[in-house]
């Protein structure tokens, strides 16, 4: 991706789980770039390159932790969305009352 390339837009009509998954994908790409930057800096001839490589490694680890936590959130949201959709599809819940048969008097 070129520095002046526009950022990919999020899907406009997406579920919350899909939005979370989109953001996870963006973070995973950032994680990969930070790891590449760390590798480049590790083998650079610059005196401060090792320090900068360590910073890139910390950034990479933080992003990776965020991606893992977002996966847990995405799974929980997907379960919640499916249960809400299931209850909406099955119609209104039955009334919460006990009905006894009418007594017939003779």
C-alpha cells in the first residue's frame, strides 16, 4: 500500500461482528508491517537501529494482543447477534400468564 493510497472504507451495511472483523484485518496488516520494520531495523547499519527495532517489536506485540482481544469480542457479538436475529425471526414471545380453562356451570 502506497503512503498516499486512500484507506479502505468500512462496509456501510455490515453487522457489528463484520465491522469488528474488518478492524481486526486492518490491525493484522499493521502488525505485519511493524514486524517487517523490526526485521529491517535489526539488520540496519544505523547506530540507533537496534533501539528502533525494539520499539517496532513492542508495537507489534501490542497490536497482536489487541487483535486477539477483538477476536473474543467478535465471537461474543456474533453469538449475541444470532440470538437476537433468532428471536426476531420466531415472532413475538408467548404471553407470560397462566390460563386456566373456564368453568362451565350447569
